[in-house]
């Protein structure tokens, strides 16, 4: 089943130096952009992470320091990558928990003001886990009837994810062919940031999702313990989390001035 799209959607996958969103870097990114008229465009870049790739990570995806030594840095590629995704919804496999947060960190480090306003994300892994509980390779075999060649290369994983979502729509009659509805279906919990340090409670209020103020409204903490804001800004939190916290603080100040 082909996707019903209101606007383009970019399927993407990252290969990285590791799994720490705040510290690790992208070494390969592949994007498949699908337009509402069915047209597709695909780009894949190797990226110099400007740091050694750990041997255990090389064993996983096969990308060595030598392969990326002469490739552009993410900062050099950031404008091209952002221009490809800026008008699009986003989709991937485990993308809500890893790929989108890490991509956001890389873009913010490159001074690209990325956020998820006015767009949705669809995590194909969540659909699969809710329905079947499997890995990407197993999902590809289950839904598409094929063996995933070159697994753990960004391009192969990206294209497989796109094909899986189309097959999932064929396989499950109750699965909506609508990106907003699929985004809601694949959202495990509502977060204000990507990493879950600031979450949205059942009343629609931003609350802290960790630490001594877990479950407490962010605005209440900013009122009663203003130093907490400075601590987060100076600590090793994701840049996107800091950006969201600053936006809440500015909104609160603006509301007082009205």
C-alpha cells in the first residue's frame, strides 16, 4: 500500500560512533524522501565524526576511521541535510528514541535551529513491536518476504524501513494510512524534548521526567528553584532539552509581561 501523504516524509537511518545522544557522532546518514505525488529522492553521506570510531562500533556497522577520514564533517553537510528534511515529516526504525534525538543534537551543534514543530514522526519499530515484537531484519523478512542484505548500512536500513511501513499498512487493516495518526500510534509517551527529561502529563503540562523534581511542573520548579535552570544548562544534557527548557522559561516570562 502506498502512503497517503499531506506533505513529504523523510525516512532516514544513522550509523554512529555509539549510542550516547549527547556525546556520540554520526558517521553515515541516509535519507529517502517520499513526496505526496509518489516521487522519491535518496541521498547517503559518509561523515567524518572528527573522533576515533570505537572498535566495537566498527564491528557493528563496518565503517572505519580510514573510510571517513576524507569525508566532510556533519557541520559541512548540515545545510544540505536540513534543506532536504525541513519541509517533511520524519520516519525511521527506533527513530523516536535514537535517530531523531541524535540528528537534532548534530544539527544544533552545527548552529541549525532544528525542532519538531509543525511536523510529526513515525517510528516503524513501534508498529512492529506492538504487533509482532521483532528486529529490523526479522521485520523485513516477516512483512516483505525478503532477507535484508547489508543490514546495519544506513542506506539498506533506510530503504527497508520504508518498504516495511508500506507492507505494515497492507498487513493490518486497523492501521491508519495517515502520518499524523501513525505518529500518535507510534508515540510511546509524549515528551517535550526528545530524550524524555521533560515530558507532557495527562493535563498537557510540561513536567520533569527525571530526578528530584520528577513529575513536577517545569514552571513550578523555575519559580521555586530558579538555579535548577542554570544547573541543567551547564550540565551534560542534550542541547535540544536545553532549548526546550529555555523556551518554557521565555514563555513563562512573556506571560508575566502580558
